């Protein structure tokens, strides 16, 4: 069984590819079961965010099966994904998972949200019944190392996130946010971070739009904001100087026509828009309008790159922690392999012992002298326990496999036992 980490992310694929392979939260459980049954993936978990779609599996198969399944599921051809995916195996797979969970592989170095997202991916997969002992163990190692990175390095200090980058960009467009109104579309963790950053910068007014009014109100109450439904956006859009959207919708929520109408009401006062969602919430044509500054998650890279430099030293220390984590994981895996071998050998020895014991009991029942029965039991059990190892050593010696003989002497402690008798 092999641990694989297969993925497509912001470093390997443009936004239009990433949004085509993204999984909506409501389809994740069904997708996991489909991957398990149709692609033969014994254990599987899927992480899907605005910057990446990654599939973590335990399987006897390989890259081709995962790639074909992902393409088929999203109604793409394998050729569409040929040049934009990556695959890591075993040690490199667990290293990649640790790097992702620690925020070292993110668009924003050290971003805090990714650990929660990968924990959620694990929980959903576990609830779907597609996580077994191997993948469970891998995730526990990943979470442990990510926690160490967070607590032992400065990677998470002065949090820099996509949300922070969006607000930083807004400040470059509007020098004083104390006079502006922001419309936030969605009510998830990213939007909550955006709201917090905007409020910290003294934003005058905040409107939260969501599919359900209750969730919008829950978030709005935290920031003294106004809550509306997604369907109410056209009525309120003209009030917004800033629009930041991050939902899980599979279709755009804001089109060119609605924005044009809002601009007319605003007498063409500029609007700043950031679409963090994957797939996109705002139609790309909106960016063609003269009085709109539309940015996607990929456009935030320049702002984010500036903040990466301050975290480079922390990232180096985090890499050392991850190296230690990978080494420990591999040691644990080797130990796990030995446990299975020990159990198998013990089962065989116990079966031989039971077989010889039954034979001895029959001899005793037939009147054979106990001393004779004990001697025969000892000889027979010794011969049967030694038969397979001695035959293997003879064959290894004949084949010139001196390493097997050396390992056997170490395994059976023969060098320590030299010139000794059982009574010594």
C-alpha cells in the first residue's frame, strides 16, 4: 500500500483550470465514495480550496487512476490536466502534506486557514468511511507537525492571508476607508477575516450578503453590519465602494448587467471588486467596465509576495521541523511493518505449538511415558520452528546472499551466544 499526494495548485495551474477541478462542499461526500469505488482508491481524502485541489490516497495503483478519475468526474479530458498536476509518493507525499498544513506551500506563506481546511477534509473523508488506519496515521502526523510549526516558529505572526491582501489592495485604491462602504458576499471564514481587517482599518459601513439570512446576520452582528440575502444584492450594489466575494457557488453570482446598473446609480463613481472564490463569483466581463477595478485571487500575488519575505527565516526553521516529522513518520511506518511481520510469525509459531501439543496429549492418553512425550515434543517443536529459517539461510548462502546470514546472526543473537550453553 502506497501513500500518494496528487494535486493541482496556484503554482501549476491558472485560475480557469483550478475552478474546473474544484469540489463544492455539498458534493464532497459523494465524490469521495465515487473515487473509492470507481478508481479503486482504498483510502482517500480530498482538499479543495481557492488555491488547490489535492487528493490524498492509500492505494496499490498510481497516478494514472487518480488523474483519469479526476478528469472523468469533472467531465474533462486527461490532456487538459497533463501539464498542471503533480504527484508525490511516500516520504515526499507526507512531506508535501505537512508543508501544506503548515502554510509553507500556500500562496500566502504561513496562512492560518489552511490547517483548518485540511482538518475539515480529513473529517469529511472519515465521516464518508473512506479513511482507514494508514491515512488516519498520516493525517495525525501531519497535524502534529503543523502544530509544532505554528508554536515553535514565527510563521503565523502578523497573519498574512488572501483576506489581508484583498484589504491591503483596497487601501491602495481608497486611501481612507473611513468614508467607504463594503459589500461582502458569503459568510465563511475568509469573509469573516476580510470583515475583521476592514473594521480594523476603520471602514465606515459593512453589508454582508449570504444565501441564508440567519448566517449573514450571525456574521453581521459581530461587526455592526447590515445583513441581506444574495437575491437582494442588485438593490444594494450601488451603495458599495468595495465588493469582496468568497462563496462556494458553482455559478457566477454577479454579472456585468447588474454592475452596469449600479454604476449608473453611482454616477460612475469607481468600484473596487475582489473575487476570492473558485469557481469565480463575479463574471470576468465585469472587469471590462471602465469604472470597475476587478481582481481575482491570482491578482493578489504581488501584494502577497511582499509579505512572504518577512517569513523566510521562519519558513527555514519550519522546514527543519518538517524534516524531523518526515523521518519520524517513516520510522513509525517501518515499525508498523515489523509489527505485522511479528504477528504473522507469532501466529505461525502458536499454530505449530498447538499442533505438537495435541499430538503429545494423544501420546499421553495412549500410555506413552511422560518423559518420552516431553522429549519428543521438544525435539519436534524445535525442528518445526527452525525448518523455515534454516532452509532460507541455506538458500541465501547458496545464492551468495551473505547479508541474509549476517542479519540472521544479529536477529537470533548468535554472536552473543557463541561458546555459551543454556545454563551459563
